[in-house]
């Protein structure tokens, strides 16, 4: 494998690792700290920009590997046509085993490179979507916690207001209390 496809493979492994890190069920506070670092750090901004450029190069490598695979398939198809044209009626065409294995090896490497770069690009899309969903989940959890806190403080304020209103409604005179007690009985 050439150097740039080795680097693509390492990027793929890092994407897989980052994907599994996103899937680990961590406490919300830890996730907030991690996402705050990823979104606000100037170093991470440079890393994100560099990765966009790298993924542009990976896209070029993917297009090149698809083109190379098509070229190899066309050459193999053309070689098969040439063999059929040169054959005499009923005669067997003699194939060169080294040539066939060379074409098979070239096709294998082209397919490997296509699947490697395609998988890396596809996982990039999945990873970006998963990252955005996880950020939204953390934001919704923060919002829910804030609303629950407001609801409890509103509930506490409402209960104190109700108690204050009840205290204000209790009659202070003894004669009114006696009259009410006589009517109830």
C-alpha cells in the first residue's frame, strides 16, 4: 500500500475510534466539557479546517480509484475481445497465467483502494451527523434541566404564595371563628 493510502487507512481508524468515543454513554457534564472544548478551541478549529482539506484529497483519491478500476475492467474486456477475434474456429485460446494474475492483482488493488477511500468518506458523513445529533442531545438535556429547575422554583414560589394567601384568609376575630364552628356543627 502506498503512503497516501496508508494515511487514509489511519484516518479511517481514527474516525472509527472517534465514532466509538461518541457512542460511549458518558455523564452529561463530561459531554458538555468535551463538546465545549471541540467547539470553542482555536486548535480544534485549525484541525477541522485541515481535515476538510484532507477529505477533499481523499475524495480525489476515491475518484482516481474508481477511474483506475474502470480502466482495468475495460482493458480486461478488450483483452477478452482480442482473444476471441484471433482464435481460429474451434481452437483454444492460450492464456498467459502471469498476465492474468497481473490483471487480477491490479484489479484487486484498485478495488481495495476504492473501498478504503469510499468507506472513509462515508464514515465521515456518518460521523458528522452523529456528532451533530449528540450535540443536540446535550443541548436538549441542558434545556430540560433548566426547565425542571424553573418548574421546581415556580412550584416552591406557588406553594409559598398559597400558604401566604391561606394565612391572610384566616379570620383574626374570635367571634367569627365561633360563628363558623356553630354553623359547621
